[in-house]
C-alpha cells in the first residue's frame, strides 16, 4: 500500500518503477549484477556453513538443543542471510513473486528418491538453480506467448506470480488441513445493556466522524454552512465545496460498511476469523473485472463499473469456495486458496495496466488505490443499494448465521 501510494503521489519521480515493482529482469549492462554478486555469494556461503544446524532444527528445538545447536542464534542468522539474499534479488530484478515458494517445494520431493537432498547442503544449491530456472523459464514463456514489442514491457514477475498462484492453490488443495472449522472454544454473548451501550458509543463516534469529515478539509466550514447548503441558501464557494465533499464522505461510509458486512458474513459462514473479501480473493476479482472494463472502455459509467466488479467478485467467489470445498471449508485451505487466487488476479491486473494506454493505466491505478476522489451522488447509489440488500438479508437470516457459526452439525438439527 505504501509503495502504490508513493507511485501515485510522485508519478514523475517514480516513472518506470511500476514495471520494476512487479518484478523485471531488464538490466542496463552488468554493473548491477557485478555489484550484487558478492552479496549473493556471501549469503549462499553463510547458509551452507549453517546447513548442519538447519538440519538439526528440522528434528525439533529440543533435539537440536540436545545436539548442541544454539536454536535462537541459528534462526536469527538464517533469517538475516535470507533477508540479505532477498534484498540482492529485489535490487536486481524487483520483487519477483512466488519463486521463494515454488523452488523449495519443487526440490523437496527429490529427498524421497535421493537421500542426499534431505540435507540442506544439497537442497540449497538445488533450490537456487531451480529458482533461476523458474525466472528464466518465465521470461522465455513470456517472449514466446507475447509479441516482441509487448514482451519487453511486461514484467517477468507477472508470469511468476501467475504460475505461483496456481502452484499455491494446488498445494492448498492437496495439503492435509489440521485446522478445524469448528466453533470457538468460548462463546460470549453480551447482555442487552452492553450491546446497547456499545451501539450507542459507536453511533456517536460515527456521527462525530461524519461531522468532522464534512467540516474539515482544504476549506474549513461551520455547521451553519452545512444547514444553509442543505436548504439551498449557501454561497457559491460553500456550495462547490460541499457538492464535492459530501459525496466523498457518503462513498467512504458506504464502502466501509459494505466491506465490514461482507467480512462479517464470510467469517460467519466459514467459521474462520481470517476470512475476509481481500484475503479470499473476492476483492481482487472485483478489481480485475472493473479494471478490464476501465482499460477497454474508458467511457464506462458508474453502473457499468459496478456490474463488472460484481461479476468479477462473483466468479472469484465461486472459484475460491469451489476449490476449498474439498473436505469442508477448512481454515488453512480456504485462506491459502484465497491468497493464491488474489495473487493471480493482482498479476492479471498488473498485466492489463502495463499493456494498456497510459491514461487508462493512471485511471486504473487511482481506482485500485481505493480513492473516493471525484465521487458524485450517482456513484454512491450502487453501494447504497447493495448495502441495503445485504443488511436486509443478513437481518432476516440472522438466526441461521448464528447457528452456522457454531459447527457443521447444529444447523442440520
């Protein structure tokens, strides 16, 4: 989020960094490679020297201590060396995604056939070579599928992210999920007094924030100005400020309430406190649908973008929950599948932004950042309608949601 914010706030100073931020192996000569080569060699040598200690850690902390291995010092050393290697890689090629996940996972099965690869001294070089092959193979695949003039503009990290997203989803489906999706150990039901007091405090805080958001900004106003504006008796300057500020406040309120309600519903039906639209990839699917429309039809209106976002979110939700349904909606599997799908949609969004017209790319980036800038009353209507329907359905089915949040068997009784 901080990176995207800097790219938006300083477009001239960060020109060309968006492609690099997705992971690009484009180089201007050998200077960068020669400068980072000693750093990479130091990191690799350090890992090889600590390989025996790492093997001992695989036996468990107690067993490693029994063998005389300083557990905490070893962990800190290995993490520092891994950070050093990551920094060198990012300096050269940007944050190329999922290579650190896929390469070790591809080498790990070799230990079942060749006992030597069960040791870190053999597995580390093999993983390094596998990671290099993944990055180079992704670049070759990109150049074979995309035209020459476009393949230069598309970051290699987009391909590795797509491959890694599929890899993560497959691993999540095949893994044995030990986390149950049962009810929490203790269910605390607050009294009516506590509920009313909490609701009152939150309501008062919300009213205060709304008033502050309407009055404070580049131009500070008074409550009397707002009253006059509501009655149509405000001056031209006050009218201009409030005509642009009030829709932004309402858009923020609607978006926040809608996302919060969506997260609450998803957590209730999955019994997973980590489940929410962004983690499960639903938000990413909606963003992908909207960006496809924005980049292909720049004149699309609010209702068109809302429809495209809903279609993308719905398709993504079906994919995520369909893939995670094997053996029940287990916590680890559902979250990992969602993260994989979210990464895949993010890679596709980056691909569209890189290949599209620069004006549309800026528009898409601004939209993806979650900005309420330039929102008007018609933009608030789709969110308000969706929120009204969601609140109504949730209130009508509140009893079923309470039962579903307990366990699998109670709702069937």
